[in-house]
C-alpha cells in the first residue's frame, strides 16, 4: 500500500487535508499529517516529516505533498535522513496541495503503482475547476 504525507507550515491545514482525503478514500491508505512544528507553531520540522514518512511507509512507497518553500526543503532533508530502502521509494509530488492530495489518495486506492500515483497528483495542476 502506498502511503502519503501531507507537509504544510500549518498543522491545521495538513490535518484538514488528511481528514478530507480519508473521507474520500474511506481510509483505504495511510495518510499522515506533518504540519507545523512539534509544538504546533507555524513552520516545518524535518524530524517530524521523517517520522511521518516512516509511519506512512508500508514498503510500496510514500508520496509527499507539500505547500511551499521550506516545506519542500524540509521534506527533501527528511528523505535524505531515511534508510535507503525507504528513501528510494519516497517522492515529493509537484502538485497543488489540496487537489494533488485528493488525486494521489484516490489513485493510490485504485492502483498500488507509485508512478501512476505521482502522475495523478501532477495532473491535478491542470484541473479545470470552473468547467469551462
């Protein structure tokens, strides 16, 4: 099973996205929040992200979606700190955090393929919300 980690500068944002994804997938995959700092302030925490990746990992891969700036950098640093067998199957998807998270979560439930899941997240960039 592919796992997910949602990284945001805000714990409330990442927790809310996790809640939304779990509602849409009926908790069919592990989705872990890694938002804010350990003491719930705004910011990012490399060790918190690393622990979330380890928790989300079941051996098939972990997809990270992050909001911006240092959340990407902190996620990259967290990946570097992981054992090789987890590191090589952990990816950051360049996608909008809400739409991308939903697309990744749904695709991960449909197929247990890391590349398909990554592609679904990246396609969320081009989602037409207005239908025109």
